[in-house]
C-alpha cells in the first residue's frame, strides 16, 4: 500500500520502502540518565517535532522548507528551540523527591502565530486536560493554574486492599466528555463526564478474558497496560501490554478486534527479564495519520510496524549503522530455534539495554520518529 498517511512494510511489491532520514543526539557509550529521551510528539501539522527527556528539557525541531540552494534539505528537522520545562522538587509532606522527567508532551492546535505545547494530555475542547498518577485522575483548565478537579479516585479506604493502579489516561479525540484509563490489571475503563462529576463508575469496561492454560507467575505483570491511544477517527483505541498491541472497537467490550504480537519470542525469557527488571518497561504505541498502521517499540533498538489492512508486519532497527542518507531499512528477524539464517539475529543475543519505548508518526505523511536512549531517529518513505 502507498500514499500519504498510509502505513507500510518494506516487504516488496507496492509496500512502502522505509529509509533513514536523520539522527539527532550525541554518540556516547556512557549516556547520562538526564539525557535519555522520555517522550516524542509531532504537532498537528507535522512541521514541528518535540522531545522531552529525563532531565526536564524540551527540544523542539522544525522541518526545513524548500531551499533551492540545498535541494536535498527539504524534510530535515533541525533544532528550533530548547528550554528547561521542569526542575526537580521535593514533597516535604510525603518525603519524596519529584523527578524532573517529562512524561508527556501534547501540542495545542495553532490559533495564531504562536505555538503552545503542554507536558501532559489536552482535551478536544482545547481548554481542559488530564493528569494522572497511580490512584487518581485530575481534570485541569488551561486558564486555572492553582487548582484541579478530581474525576477518578481508586484509592481504597485500606491501602492493603489495593489491587491495581492507573497506568495511562487519554481523552477521546472528538468527544470532550469521554475519556479512558487503563490499569495494571490489563483492563480499560471508558468514562463519560456527563453522567457523573466523579467518574467512579465507568460507562464501558474493556477486558480480554485470560486463557487459563497459559497462566503463569508473570501473567499479571505482562498484562499491565503501558499505553492507550485513541485512533484519529475516534472509533478505535489501541492498548500496549508487555508482549502485544491490541486494537479495540469502542462498541465491543468483550475482546479486541485485533491482536498483534510484538515480541512473542520473549515469553520464554520472562524469568530473566523479571530478574533484570526489563519486564516492567513501559512501551508506548502510536497510530499512522490514516489509522491504517500502528507502530511500537521493542528491544535491541527494534521497532515494529503493523499494517492493519494487509495484516503484514515488519521489524526495523534504529541504528547508526543504518544511518546512510536515503538508505532503505532492511527488515530484521529474530531466530528462536537452534538453526539461524544469515540475516537473522538470535533471541539470546538481543541487547535489552537498548530499547525503543517512545515513538511518533507524522499526522499526514509517512515520517516516523523513534527515541533510542539519547538519540532521536527519523525515518521516511522514499516518496517523502
């Protein structure tokens, strides 16, 4: 498949050929914790791309316009602005350090010459937004900075009875009264603020029953949802757990309409992944501009694309070894058996310290950005 906004896999035929475009970030074996990228987001036009890191910094890149003296520069993103968004703080009531890490960036639609972004999620009314922690979700107004309204509170009277925590929350892209939040138990609750001020009761409850035959010590950990995203159309939502991505139709709560295995070959490695804490990694996911493809990350700096129309998928790698301009990315394959083909990589030789947790897809074209530790990789199709 081809065309602006469509997803694709470089498998031949009419499928897209993904090419390296550019990489931002220093080459440094010993990366400081503060320099690790923690979120990536395109603005509504795709001309601006923002990253946030664990040191509280926001870097904004702007896409170059056509330049006759540099005909090949079009499409490149260069640094437009950098600023410190958050500083570390200390909560004296709880005796806890509040880290400066940027968890989310959301762009506001442009109303005039100015551009605004928020380090959280903005409602479709462009006036209110959500913030969430493990136990509560609060509703904020952009013009009211000193207080918020609590709309979800799952804290039990006795904390020993706590069985789940909130893992992600997002507003519906078109209905400003509807939002969803996910939990560490693998469930998703859809709430309607018109029905009640405090959304302690959900309107819809999405959960896939577990197969008893596959239950193990790790079942609850790997079923925890690390990200939830509505499709641009608003009809579907996508959830990411440790091993898979699932697409849900908002009109069907009993099971997902699509399940895409991201790295099923890691199921046999869950014990070692638990021991090195990788099993608690929070992978995010994103939709293509047309909702026809989805993308999410994996280990060894691999990232995965799934074409929802053809049901084909591909594994690509963010690596400086692939960083030749206009170089086509070759699909990567992981071998789980004893015999390994020449172009395959053994599951035992995967580098779990290299991981793609954050990805973003251009809203109108086939351009993607993936964060690999302290580096930002940008890929595009040959047409772009």
